C-alpha cells in the first residue's frame, strides 16, 4: 500500500548531509528505497539565513562559514530529487529572524530591531515590564511555548509581513519546487506582542482605547513562591481574536501569491495539534466554520480567523510519546489529545475535513523505542492522510529506515 511520507530536513541538524552532495544523494536513494515520496527541505530557518541564492534573505555562508559562499543548495537538491521522481518542498520559518545564542547583525531581527516582538512580563523587581525579545533576561512571562532563544519578530507589523511574503514569492517564482511549507506562522506566545505599534493596531481593531495597558488584556502576578497568577482583562477575547486575524491575514497573502504565480505549488502550513491551547500563540488553524468550544473568552466571531480553507494541506504536530488515548490517560496526561491518536481526532474535528491533515511526528520522542515509533506511524496513517517525520537526522542516527516499510 502506498504511504504518503514527508521527510523534513532541518538545516542545522543535518548540516553534514546538506554540505556533502554525495551524502545527500545517498539519502535521496534511501527515500526512494523506503517509500518516502516527499522531501521537506528547510531553506530559511529561524536564524534568518537561507541556503539558496536570494536577493532578499542573507545567505547561510554569512552565518556559518562551512557553507559555501552563495552556493545554491536548493537548486542542486531540487534537480537531484526530481531526477528520482521525489517531490521537494521548500520549508520557510517565518516570524523568527535571528538567534540570541549565535547573534548575527545580518539577521533581520537585529538588522531591524524595531521589528522585534515585545514581551509582557514581571521583571526582577516584581514590576510589570514590556521589553523587546533581545532584552528580556529575568523577565517572567505567561504561557509562552518557546525558550526565547529565537528572535521572533512582530507579525502585526505590515513591513514584517511584506518581507516574509517577499521571501516566499521569490521561492515560488525562481524555483521548480512542488510546494511551500511554512513554520512559525504565529506569535512566540501569549506574552507577545505588547509593543506600542501593536497597541495602536489593536485599538483600531476594536474601535476604542485600551486605557489600562496591558492589564486590559491580562494582569500577571508572581507570589512569594514564584508561582504565576493571571487575571484576564475585559479585552482578552478581543485580543486573541485580533492576533489570530493578523496571522490569517498573512496566510491569505501567501495563498494569493501562490495563486498569482499560476504554478502548481502546494501550500502547506505546519502547526501544533494542541488546539485547545493554541490561542496562546495567536494562530487559528481551524476551519472558518468551526465555532470554538475551547475558548470561553470569544464568540462566533473568532471562527472568522480560521485559515484551514486557505491551505492545500496542514501538517499537524502529533508530538506526543503516547500513541493511543488510553496510554495518555493511563500515564496521567491532562487530556485525550496528548497522544498521537487524540491529536488526529482533534485536528480532524476543528478543521472539519476542509483540508487534508498530515500527521507529524517528532522522531526523538521515540528514541530507544522503535516499536512505539512504528505504532505512531501507523496511527498517523489511520487518523490522517499522511505522515511527516521530523526529522531526517534522527531517522539516520537511529537507522530506522526499515521501520517505514516493515
């Protein structure tokens, strides 16, 4: 039986493979042998740099000297993939434009510091503080899923959206790719973005002033034990609707850019499957017909921010070591969807079957347990229309290729 596999190749983790043309060819031959039909090659990662010849984004050789100056790795590997009848997708990390641990002034988040997302939290003096992401040492925030090493930029900014769209437009028009896969089309967390720019745009959105900023949204308190308490403000529901509407605005821009190209290019987005808490990152990957039952702060108007209809496929991160719902419950997980099986049910429920779901696995979660990995793959194909494996480095390191067909 044909299985629709997608193998993600992240730049940093697979650097030795990307830099070695012969090694990359061997990987492609393994893909053919073990039934993988699609390669998802990261071409612009959270660092802000790209591995192709771009007039817009800086080349990876400016960030890591082991990459050859201005070498077009994407063009090379498109040809090699297509020679083997493999589909190849260009993966773009969108609203991350730099890395604090390996800082480069050529990263767009540093080149344009006013693009940086501003986070709201409690500082070391116990007072409310709003700071750019590169200046948040000691800041305690609420419900952010990242460790803040990536320099996220502000998705609300028009110039940021224009830049990210221009990167994607260049790829669409200059390369014979089979599709675009987007990642990090979201805010870094609930703590973002509280810049003055976003405040002004939010007030335009709701048609009135937010007089008690940011406590109109929520108030964050930290007790003597370091525990955080959050008090939601009157405008919290408007706030998460506003953020999700800006993400949908960008998704629509990309959809229109692809449509204008008149090329057969699939539009795929990657998003985490944990929909009941995904409001924290300000993205609504559900169908616009889905009325949210998980968010008590919003009404039917929130459904308008759903963007599933804009996509050709959705990669949904079934990133849990528990495969079945029964296993998740047995292991004390807080909800059924903390499992591969439950993730599939959740993804199909909120997208209402308007877009094919590609169940996605974080391979490292099954390290040392190939039987569970195989079971997770089977569950992806049972509960969705495909299986994305993140990422190649683990499949290669664990030598798990044969599990894909056994």
